[in-house]
């Protein structure tokens, strides 16, 4: 059955609203951490990673996926730091 234009508009509005919600969620995360110094940020990162690992929501595959996603946006020094972080988180108990 062919879709009509109204259905097309509704679907696109829904998708746009979902994208807006994602942007707002990301902005909340950025705002939460933006004023932290590096030591506090690293401590928080490892605490959160530990919680996610215990919940079964973070594993080697997901860490490598994050690394693959972020790498194209980073310079060589940032990529090296990301690799070190991913390795440290992956080895964390």
C-alpha cells in the first residue's frame, strides 16, 4: 500500500524530534562534565565504566566500537590517548 504525504511528514517529524532529543541528551552530558579537571574526569570515567561493565553493558566489542567511531575526529595524539584509555578500561576489573 503506498504511503501518503501526511504519513511521510509524520514519520520525518518523529525522526527529527528523536534527533533533537539525542542532541539535548548529549548537551546534558557535556554540561555535566565540562568543568571537571582531567583527574576528576578520569576518575569519573573509570567509575562509570566499571558500573557499565558490572551491568554487562560495556565489553571489549563496545569499547572498540567507540574507538572506531571517535578515531576519525581525532588527531594522532588524541588517538593515542583514546587507545590508552580503551585499553585501561578494558583491562579494568
